[in-house]
């Protein structure tokens, strides 16, 4: 006879109410599970309910293993012998036992095996008595073990001998509560504000007393929540997506297949040291934390090149890349951060996937794009994507905490400021000297434990691979790509000159290319050295020397000047807005209210002819119309064919001023103005007028 529970067919409502393990506790959840698992297609395990209301009924064999096991445990009364589990259920229950219970079952199996070994010679009764006396176990206990494994294959005896007290624990009645109480507790606890469970429990109990809900004790409620909600779900709902991502094992990347300079990566690092920058270009001395851009060889871990600046910018990236290519060669792959300084067009212009700035078809190829390097972008806000982050973490201790920087260290967190915070700033020259020593020590330190170092230094690993690796060296023509920046410019349509960074560049040959777009390559550290101009297809045009040295020496000072000019302009605009309390329309309205005398009303000088309709008698001539109400400003109501665009815009501007001041215009003038405002000519003239005012009228 096959063992089966007392109730074999279940409706979704009955399944939800039973609260069986691994099954949802709502009817909606049961129906969704039945759809996902395709229960209704199981032969002989799903049927239409014949009673009132219809619906579906499902056989208990469709339930998960833990749910079926619990139903079998309750199949008979507590005094009845425990039913035998199936082979799969027995082994599944055995695997869930702790090791101590497994060891106990194994000891029982060995005793049974001893009895069976002695039984052929002495008989089973005598063998049981002898083994029980030798092992210190009751003979009745050994006979009980034989009853458990009766009819069981010898290979499957172990799980049937396992202690049954854990199964009995499942039969104990579980404390219950109202679903509303538990739902409120879960919703309160699973929030990003990360509340303490005790606080959530107290709030749930307070509400339960008002609602009359059945509650659980605090410890029971916590155990119930941990059993219903997985650790991963709790982390997601209480700490967020990024915290959950950290629970996923990081990718292990194999560097042994690479060679020196095959792949490099770069990023900026902000040192926790106050540095005093010297006063240059009329700017005062500046104290701040320096930013270093560094290029690292991925295979060996060696720092190949680095530059320091006040802020992350594409100029520093360009110069550091130039140092790397000049000293070592052209890398095959470049892994870059997704910041604006690396996605700048002078660095990666023309790359297929930059996700920064507006990509245009005529973009100037950037340095790495022009050199044929394959560009890869690191995942934003993911330090694991860039191996150089590990080197920066090492520098935070080995360099930033150097004793020569004592008093200038800022602390690596806001709450970790030292007591001497801000007491000293290191001169830039001293900082660069210590930084160079620290990077050299970082490269040559022995005892590295990477998968390619084996106790050697990064420099030793790089030098060994570099000696036999195929390295691409830069030609003289390619050196201009990193020693000089690139910018898409257009020659003046009249003279052919170029205005760039507050300087003017011109040569006689440039008059042959007036109005054309060119690529200008220049030395970022010396704008006065002139520009090398190329056509957009890459052919060299010639050198353009500087005409007026009105700009600063380098790009860094140009950025400082531009920033100061923007700050000054913003302050002036705010001051002007503070003084302008009334708009022009408000001023005109106030003046009209203070001047009750109406202006003279001249008669309209243009009369529109009324044409009679075709096929009908002409209507009598209309009575003379009343004179139109206009202002004293003479305005031509109809555009003349020979009127210039600038004059049409001036006439529209006069009409707008009349309307703003509360004056009246004719319907023809209004229609003409509304139509003219929609034209491209009006928008172009309006932009010029906003920049230059009434001076555009001559």
C-alpha cells in the first residue's frame, strides 16, 4: 500500500491556508506558481473542481519536497508507527541533518553490520546480544534499528537510521499571527533607512493592539522574517543595489596571457595632502589637494607615466599619454575611466562608444584613436574594473603618509581628520620630488605576489616581458599627435586667420583656404609656438605663427582665465538684475497710468481695396472706415519688396516696443509681425541684436 497523506487533492485557497514549506501563503501566489510550473498540464495531477464555484484542484505530489514531507508526517496520529519515507525524501532529509546526527547514524550502521557479520556463525539473537554487550548498547535498541531498515536496500540504510527528533520538531505546532501584523513588520523593517528590528517590532505591536491582531514574540518574529526573506533580499531592500552587487563574487581576470604594454589602464587619483601651488600668471598662490593621472601596465602592474595638476583635465591626460608613448611605445589596448577628462575629443575623439559629449561625423580623431589603440571604458563607479585602483590604495599609505608630509596630511575620510589638520601645506616642488621617489619605490619593490610576479618587482616583470614583446614605436609624424593638442577650427572667411585661446595665428598661405575647417595641433605648454594646421582628411597644410601674444603661456593658465571671466560675468549679471526692479513693460504701464492724455490719432495712409465677388452684382461702396488707432511713431504697415532684412527686423522691433508700451497697432501690422516672428530671418537677426544691441543698425 502506497503511503499518502490524509488529504490528497487541494485547491489554491487550501494550499495557501495550510502554509506548507516552500509554498506561497496567498491564493494569488499559489496560482502564479501553478502557472509557472505548468501544474495544470501534469497528467493525473490536476483536475477541475466539481463543487460550487469551480476552479482547479492539484494533487499533493505536485508540491515541493519539504511540503510533501510535512504532509506525510501528519498522515497518521502520534501513536501510530512513523510511515516510511521514500528513498529520495530519506536522503534529502539526511543531507539536511547536522554532522553530529550523521555521525550517530553511521555508528548505528556499523553496529548493524557487525551483527550481520556474526549472525551466520552464532545466530542473529546471540549476535545481537554479544554486540550489544561489547558496544554498551541495549539489545532492544539494536532490534529497533533493524526494524527501521527492514526491506531497505543496504546502500540506502544510512538515512533511515538517522535520528528522528528533527522530524518530530516539524510536527510541533508553530506559533501563528495575523498576516497583517507580519506584513506591517516586514514593510517597516525592509526599508533603506535601515531601522533596527526592535524598533519595528514595537511599532507593529502598538498597531496590533489597536487593530486586535494576533502577534508573535520578538525573537519568533525575527526568526520568521529570516526564514521568509532571504539574506540577499534583505540586503537589497535595506542597503540598496550597490550593497547587493558587492555580495556577488568579483571577476578574476587572467593576466598571464598578456605581455608588457599590450594593455594599459589610466585614472586620476586625488592625494590626501595639502600642496601649495606657486603664484603664476598674476594668479595668487593656491593651496589644494593635487590630482595625479597615471598610466599603468596591466600585465606587470608598473606605473609607466604620470602627471600632476590641480584638477582632472584632458591636458594632463594628453601629456601623461605622451610621456608613456615616448618612453615605452604605443599600447594595443587602453582601459580608461568614463570621466569627461578621458572622454574628451582630444584624447578619444572618434571612438565608437564614448557616451560623453555630442558625437559628430566630423569629429577630430583623438590621440588613442589616431594611433590605432583599442579603447575600452571602465564601468562607472566600479573600482574593481580598473587595476590601477589597487596601486592608488597602496600610495595612500606609502606616499600620502610620508613623514615629509607631516602636518599636511588631510585624512582619508571626513571623520578621520588628524589633530594637526590644516597646519601645513607642502610646496609643489617638494611634493613632486617625494611623489617621484614613491612611484619608483612602488615599481621596484620586491616580493610582489601577483600571478606573474612570483616575488619579483613590477619593474622586473615588465622589463623581462618588454625585451621580447612586439612593441610599436611612434614615428616623427605620430609624435605630433600627443605632443600637440587637437582642435577643430575654421579659418576666417575673409583673411584666413585663426583666433584661438585669446591669440591670433596667421600666415600668407592661409589665404588660399579661407573659410575651410582645419585641424590645429599645438603644444599645450606653449601656445605662442604657433599652430600646425591639417586639413580634415589629415593632410598637412603648414605652420601658422602667432600674430598677437595676448593669451597666456599654457592651457592651464587659459583655463584659470576662462574660469575667472565666467565668475566675473555671472556676478555682474546678478548685480544688474538686482538693480533692474521693473521690466520695460511694467515701466510702460506705469507711465501710461500716469499720463491720461491720449496721443493724436493720425489717419491710416494705406486703404485696402475690397474686391467684389465673381458672378454677383457689385455691392455698394462701403462707408469710410474710422481712422485706425496707432501711435505717433511712423511705421510702414506693409513690407516693401526692396526692403533689406536688417530694416525688416528694425521695423518688427519698433512694433514690439509699441505693443510693450501699451500702444495700438493695426490688424495688418499685427498679422505681419506674427508671421515675421516665425521666420528664420527674424531668429538670426534677433540673436545678433541680443549680442550687439542697436549697433547692428549702423
